[in-house]
C-alpha cells in the first residue's frame, strides 16, 4: 500500500527525481516532493557497465557514465526543479545543475555542496553550510493523512489480534549490521517472550531485504503464539502496521524504517543487531535523547510520546528557500 495524494483541481508542479531505482531512495525523494506540494516523476539513473567500480563523486563526466537521462522539460531551467538523492544521484544532479537546472540534493553527496541549490541531510551526516538543511530523521511520506488512510484499510484486517498491538518491522543485513539465522532466532525468542508475558497481539512485516531464512524462523516461532507474520504475498501491510500499532519494534539496520516509525503516535523500541555504524549510532542517540525510542529488551514498554517528523518542516523551508510558488 502506498499513500495517495488528495486530488486537486490544479495539477501540482512536477519535480524530477534523479535517483537509482531503489525503494528507500524513492521513498525519501517522493515523500519530500509530495509534502512540498510537488508531483514527483522518477528519472531513473542507470549506470553504464564499468563505471560502478569508481565512486560517482570521481566521475569526470557523470552524464557519460550513465544511460541517457530522461527529464521532463518542465523540470529544467530556472522555473523547474530536480531532486537528486544519494552519491550516484548527486553526481548526476550536480551535472544537470551545471547545465542550468535547479537541483535539491538529499543526503550527503560527498562532493562540494555548492554544486547544489540546496542540500538536505540528516544531523548524523555531520555536514553544514549556508545551503544545507538538517533533519533529525530520514525524509519520508508517512504523514498523518497517509496514516489515517492506511488505518481505514488495515484496522479491520488486524481486528482479530489482541490489544495492545505490537507491530514489528524487520529489515535485513547490510554492510553495517548482521541479521541472519542466529539474530532471527534471538529476535523471535524476545518477541515470543513479550507475547507470553505481556499478552500483546503481534503483527510482523519483513522487508524486501529480509532473507527467506529469517522470514521462516520468525514465522515458525511466532505464528503458533498467535502472531500474524506477512508471507510477502498480497497487499503490503507496512503502512497499515504503522497506522494501527499501539507499540512498534523495529530492527536497528534501517534509518528509514525507524524514521517512519517515530512519525506515528506509538512508542518505538529498537531491536539491536550485531554490527556498528557511527552515523546510525548518532541518529539513535538523538532520538533517544528526545524520548522517542528505547532499546528493545524483550518486554512491552509503554511511555508517552508524540510523533517526531521533520519532513513537513523541511519541505516548507525548501519551498521558502527556492521561492516555489
């Protein structure tokens, strides 16, 4: 399920999204664009063979390192806008700006920040500059309206589960954290203990990064205890689980998932994984100090929270800085 925009009599201005076709990148760029009142159009970056072996910030001519980029004419020139994201998207975005377009970069591009009209990064990226906006969380489109829309659809589907309902968001191993069979068994044991001791209902959604082995372990341990574990078939329940949760457990590997979880009204517990990341450590320290997250210890925790979401404020400031009408 995805959030849909509310129809408007006046079509929204188009923003070209310069990005590789990855769900996490599209989620951030599309979320920013829509919450700024723009209609995002993906302009996918497809790197030519051989160039991936060299960091994009080192490409001497980025537009030659990729297949031809299709950008709507409305996004070009002084009145248009392009949004680039990530290192590869940033290299291409900087090259497009050099041709006369306006470009907003999401995430640290790891190059001269003056090559962009605006750079939107996280606090844990530890960059600064006159054209830099910093956010505590990753950008996303999980607005209150989006959650209300998802709740209407998913509340009836999850009504058979006991309350309080704990939604569990499971990521996957990456270059910083490990989530394999051993980690899945540990997590499943902790979640099962919470069901047994605290009497919670539980709904679990893996992500596309979750391995089949991890999914099988979670399902085998938790389904007999009454938990609902998505089998990756049919409608994606992710937004519904965010919207309907009384509490959320999310694995520590994903800044995006944690950011979307804390945008809800539910307390968020982060399940630690083996590994280390200075940037994600700073990110979680920031949210912990704000009282928005706690580390998951195998038991239900409930404390008073308020949604934490910097995306709307960043979108408004972007409109102001760029004088978007």
